[in-house]
C-alpha cells in the first residue's frame, strides 16, 4: 500500500482490542482499516513456531469465568480448540516447594502458623465479598492485605509477589482495587473440589487474531501490518493517519496502543494537559525467557516465586497444562520478569538473559542441567503492565478524545479489572459497537 485509502474507521493497533473493534465494525458493514506496527498480529498474544506448532511468546491462559473471550471464540468458530483442565499451582519459599492448588493445600502451608493459614484461606473469601470496589480506591494493596490477613501473611505470601511483579518502589503504590480483582477472578475459576481450572486455546492465542483478521478482510476491510502510525490529525473534518505505507483517511480513529505512544502520535496538535494525562500512568516492561527442554523441571504449572533473590516472578511450565505432544515432545517453560525498562536485564540479548537465569534455575531445581536446553527465546514488551495506583479511576483518560471522532481504548483503561485478553476483547467490541452507532447516526 502506498496510495491513500479512505475508510470510515482507522483502527491503530492489531492486538485483541483493535482486532475486536474492527471485527464489530466490519460485521456491521463499516469500511475499516487496522494498522499494526509489527509484522505479526496479536500484540502481546503474538506467537512463534516450535516444532511446527504456534506457541505464545508470552504465557497465556484464561479463567473459566473469562466469558467475553469465550463468547467471541464461539462466534468465530474456534470453540473446538479450547481445552479446560485443573492446574497445579505452587509457591517457592525458603528453598522449598509448596503446592497451593486447593483449600487443603493452604492448610498444609507450613511457612505460616496454623491460625495464619486460616487467615490466608479466609482472606480470599472476605475479598470476594467486596461488592463496591470504589471503597478500596483509598487504600494500597499493602494496607488492605494487612487488614485482611495480618502482618505475617502479608510478609510471607503477598509482599514478595507484589515486589516481584512491580518492583520495590512501585509495589508500595499498587492499589487495593488491583489486588481485589485478582482474588475475585481466581476465586471464580475453581472446580467443585476447590481446584483451579484454566482454559487454553490449541494453536496459541494468535489463532484468534488470525481468525479475526480473516473475518475483517472477508468483509472488505484492510488489515495492514508493518505500518506503524507516525501521527494522525484532524483536517477538514476527517482524520489523516500517517504511516510509512501511506495515508489512511477516516471519519473516526480508534487508538489502542499504550497511552504514551498515542501521546507521541498527537503531540503536534493536542494540548499540553491532554498529553500530560496520556503520559501520567507508569508502565512496566516485561522480559520473558522461553525454554524448550528435553526434561520437565517439576509437576507444577504455575510456580509463584516468593524468594527475593530469584530474579523472576514466576516459573510457568506450560507443558504441565498443554501436552508435550503438541510441541514435538518438548517441555516448554516460561520465566517472566516485570521491570522498569532502564534495568540492565531489559537490554540483554537472549543468550545473556539465559546465562543470567542459569545459576538461579540450578539453585531452584538441582537436577536441572544445561544439556536439557534444546532452544531458548527471549521476548520483550516495553508497555506490558500499567501500575495501578490509588485513585486510578481519576488517572484514566476518557474513551472519547479531545476532538470529534477520536476514541481511545488501551490496556491502561481496563479498570477495575487488570489488562488481559478477555478484557481487551470486551473493550474492543464495546468501542466498535459504539462507533457503529455513531456512524449510523451520521447517516440519518
């Protein structure tokens, strides 16, 4: 594409939000163009090949109560690829592994005294009774968790996870609302025996992005990759969207990237106050080391790491959830680290990240040997996790931009829930339907 394209709606970003919005528009007969900066669609759900099978770059699963994405999967004909299984969840603490999949596992968690174990179990129940999350906006996660479970439970269980996820400084700022939603979500995804049940999509989450792109193009829309948006501005009542591949002219723009990236696109005309609002929310990056092994590390799918000397917040052995047969017999392990992007780890090469991780892995899994590694990849995301602070609802920019026809739908605006594919689909379809309605009114 090098010539000018005229559409009703230009959608910036080919992740789940952008594709879901474009799908709604295309389904309604609106002309739409999706502009994705990368070569691959899917955003954080992009994939790579392992033994002929697509594997997510960053680990993914759904909870059984993630209904928005389940409804979409059914609508686009991918339901037969969904598998739902009970999972093994554990914690690494004081050089020991503890299973934490069921209520009985909590009662056997010896790092806490008996009454603190009971408090830990009751904490989730008490959290799920909160109906009005606005009551928690005044509190940090640290304050609220100490109120619910006491100092010992916070120190052993929650503080290491908060610091591992957000880092020392940001962890103290995280809102109670963010943590409340995590507890509510996990509690609603359990079987009759209290075990956690999770869902996965065979072929990787990218299958959804691929199918949505097919539906959009079949309806006459455009899905254009390697087309980073340099800027967009309103001129004579229309939006002019500049990309290296040409200009998209549209009545409406739906912008789905991280808010600071949107700020860069509109900095030539937006007010200083609006730009400051788009740049106010802090984001963490992510480094994800993916190992392909000829042996299993453990029987645990999701291992929370409550050891401050271990540099990754979690060890996720994907093939304890999805069969190794899917990946030619290879065991797939993700090691994830959220971090400010000025930290040294973010700038390391794949080989350097592996070398950095090896001594820690060997300490955690003494049997592990470097000869087990068949291949490794490192994936990085600059805009991976917004830091949800107290009174976060006041920080979020409106979905309606400062000029007519501009709509913002980014992961940082998903609240009180945390960002994730289920809510990306929800918000994408919501903004898509909203713009369909506006287009209908403009024709009347």
